[in-house]
C-alpha cells in the first residue's frame, strides 16, 4: 500500500477544543490501549506555557485515526 494524503484532512480537527495542536506521537500502553500524546497552546489567547495532553486513539475500519475526548492532562509536582 502506497502512502496517500487523507481525504479527511486535517486529521486532527480541534479535538476537545484544543488550540495549536500540531504534532504528537502514538504509543501503546502495556495493556494494549493505543494513545496519542501531544502538546497544545495554553489557551486561545496565549501559547505558553504549552500543556501536554494524552488521549485514546482508535482507527475506524482500520483506516482513519480518531481521537477520543477523554484527555489526560499530566500534572507535574515541583
């Protein structure tokens, strides 16, 4: 199968109302759950500090990537 541009671009269309979401990475948890980790702008007015989001990812009919609305926002302790 050759690479082809998705007819459904952009693939990430403002999931969960996030702003500035661009690149990220897919990974599988040890339990087998597919997740997508990325960062987004702080909010609609400010870019920084950017926030990290992790969400569940699935493929519909093994073709199109879909992200759920169940974002996990990691919190860092200082």
